[in-house]
C-alpha cells in the first residue's frame, strides 16, 4: 500500500478530529501536523553485521534471559514470518519466543513449525489455545510458560530491530553493576508501512516521567517487565485494548510504595534507541486510531483506577487527542498530591508563543517559541502535564511545605495573587522581586532543585497560561 494508506487515513483522522473538536482546533492541528511533516526527515538503518557480531561477543557474559511473549490470532502469514524472523535475528541469544495462538485455522502453527527449523528456532515455544479469551488472557497463558528473568511483550504483526534484546540485556547488566535491578525497561519506536519497506514517525521518548505517563501511555513498545512482577500482576481482561497501559500503571503504583522519587527512572529504565517497529495497516491502532476506540476508553478507566487506588480525588477525561487523558484534581493538585511541591504553567509573549514556563536541568525553556494553539507535534507533549526540573517563578504555586525554602531563596515571604483575565488563576506574587530574565531563570532553577532535594516533584501544567507583553 505504500504511502497511500497514510495519506488516506490522515484525511479520515482529520474528519474525525473535526467532528470531535470543532473547526478552530482542527485548523491548528492540521497546520501543525503539516509543518511537522515538512520539517522532519527520518531514516532507520539496521546495525551492520560487524556491529551485531560484536554485540554477540560482548553480551556472552550477560546472564539475563528474556521471554518474548506474542499473543497471535489468525495472523497474516507474511506478518507472522517477518515477526518471527526479527526475533531469530537477535544479536543477543539468551531469549525464548513464546507464541500463544488463539486462532483455529492452523496457519500459525504450520509457520511456527517451519521456522523452528531455522538456527535459533529451538528457542521457540508454541502454545495452542483452544479458546480465544482476549488479548490479556491469551498473553497471560504465554507468560505462564515463560522461564526468563524478564518478559518482553511483542505484537504478532510488529518487528524488533536485530539489536533490541541486546540493548535490553546491556541495560539490565549495567543497572546491576550499580546495585539496581530494573522492574521495567522500554525503548523508542517507529512505524513501518504494510509491506515493511518504509520506516517513519520515530517516537523518541523521555526517561520515566510520572505525570507524563498519567497523560498518555508514551512507554508503549518495546517493553520488558521483570518476570516475577508480571507473573504476580498479570494482564487484566477488563482492560483489553489498554492492557499494557493498565500493567504499566500498576507497576508504577507498586514502585511508588517502595521507591524514592529519584529511584523511579532507574527502576523504570528508558533505552533511548529505536528498537521496535510498529506496523501500520488498515486494522492497526498504529495507523487507524478509531479502529480500537474501545481501547482508549479502557485506558481512561485504567487511569481512573490508578488514581482511585492512590486515594486521589480526581476526574479523568479524554483529551482532544485519542489516547491522551486529562486529570482534573479536586480541589487542586497541591491539596491532593503530597508528592508535588511546585506546580507551574506557561508564559506567552505578545505573539502568543511560549517564552517561559517549563525548564530542563540547564534552565532552557521547554517548547520555547511554540504557538499557544499547538500541541507539540504527533506526541502532543507540549499540551500534557509532566514533571520537569523547574517552572518559571512568575507562573507557579508552591506547597506550604516549601514556603520557608522560597523565602530563603528569594528573600521574600511567599504570597499569592489572583491574575485578572486568566480565569482566576492563582500564582506566586513576585512583584517584590527586581530581576531580569536571567535572574528569574536562576531563581526558578534554584527553587526546582530545592524541591527535588526535599523529595518533591515539580509539575508543569500547560493549562495554566499567562500572557506577558502587548
């Protein structure tokens, strides 16, 4: 089908978006997407054989075994062959492939038997399920057969890069050297067309970010979970379609009980490499977001369940973008979330573009220059709540636990004011400060660092928006 399917489905997506969100939001969404597609050029290249051979030699000393579990159901023959081939080609050799087949036509079993005769094929396990109980229960059946230290989840029509398991194993080995054992690992991903000829839309993810995962399952593919943990938690059939998101949220919930804020990015380890290829075809969620609309509702329910389990009084709703969610805290986030010390928003210049707000560790403004109506591209990251290193002192609120810290850093008592014309937004009153832009950034970074040192998160909420200038 080549690129035609993407052009056709882009049109279909636009029509659906228009019906859901109206003309104004659709205009800016289309305008931003066109700019994103024109400005980006992506090319995936497999590692050369010499690199893969070097990985084989290096990783011989690693001891982690990965069980790759694939729930299959009447899989298209070419897709199944390509998926299995991508596993057989792994440069890291301590793996097993478990295919839990709920199909009844026999085609999957025939192909598995045939490909099991290839080098490495002895590590393939085939399980025929007499009943199709849904993706969660089918996957659980495969997990029950696993013998690895980690269980990695792979869809039956997608592909792994040949170095995917190698980089997972290397990350585990490095973590163990530092006295850590990751509970979950995930990688970057891209999409490929129906015929596996063209790669596109790379998703370069962030290290673990609690409030970002509470906005969208950005972890998604490729994911591996410590086997004892996934066996204990399992996948829940009532969340079919969003079973991976539900699993991630329950893993996060478990880790929050026992881990400090700074430990989570080590226990939930991000490997910043494209190691997973998500196939796009007319029936896949990757290309046709409406093909599994029930999945997005299941994701909303999984998120609401997570929040209820933590005792947060919130409402969880779908955002304008399918698969993305908005949590509203009652009465406000600082009253509900004991882990959040600072919450801040964005500052717009006279042209309606972001000029201050969320900052990274170096004090750079995230999303600087982005027009206020834009969401930040296909990941919509600029429109999502997320944990950051700091937020601008001119557009923030502090937990009472940090009032004394604020006074130590600024030399002023902490006070708040209500912004006129901004829907009653309350922010810190900084009228007593005499700073230039560099001075405001310095104070903002110091407050962010102090909050982190005290064990609190700094949260950026782009719904809080102030405009400076005329």
